C-alpha cells in the first residue's frame, strides 16, 4: 500500500471536485494509487446518478398517488348544516398556496370562518371528519388566555411599583412671597 499524502488528496479533489474525506476514502480503497482512486470516484458518481433516476421515478409515482388521495379527501365549508363549498383537498391546497403570497389573507379567512360561525371540515378517505374550527377556536382561546395572564402580570407589577413610590415619595410646598411693585424699582 502506497502512502496517502495531502498532495494525492489535492490531486483527486482538483480533478473530481469531491471533499477531502471522499478523496481520502477513494485513496484508501485504491491502496494509495491516484489513478485507481479517480476511477473509483468516477464509478461511484455513476451509481449515484443511477439511484437518482430511480428516485425520480419513485417520486413521480408518490406524487401521483398523493394527488389521487387528495382528490378523494374533501374540504367542506358549512353554515347551519348547509354545505356552501365542497372541494377536493388538492383545490384547497392550491388556494392556500395562492393565499401564501399574501399571508394576511389566510388569517382573515380563518378568523372570518370562526366569527361568522362557518364550519370548515376535512373529510378523510376512511370516513372520519376533522372540524378545523375547533382547532382554531382552542388555539385562539389559548392565545387569549396567555395574553390576559401576561397583561395581568404587567398590571400587578405596575401597581406594586406605584405603591412603593407612594411610600418613599416626599412632598414639598414652596411659597413665593409676593413682591410689591415698589420693591422692584
């Protein structure tokens, strides 16, 4: 086995654009021979590209399955047990992605749904239904409680500080003597 030197690692890095650890590993696998290390790296890059192509096909299959599932799952918006909107989840996702361009639009839509007593439901393929309003309402209630607690804590601190100031405050009264007009002259 030939010695692995920094010069050999640099040669491999310059020619193959790999990291130091990859160059060292290739030299170790080729017992210090630079040419064999270059061939080793070249063969590994080809196998990585082959894996990428199979991964791309798998990704396409996964994406198609996801779209099919999204078309089965539905988003329903109801008011007083009357269905106003019934769309596939994919359309809802597309609308959400569009709304992400202007984030306040999402907040306005969700708050409007909560305050106008509109029910947003997500129907799944297994038949279960999730009501989004309940999740939003509990989150809003939690945030409201936390804000109230924080405000109460701040108020209490100011009240305590105000009481401390009253105990240590001194009052001064200054009387100014009125000067007669004659004294001024």
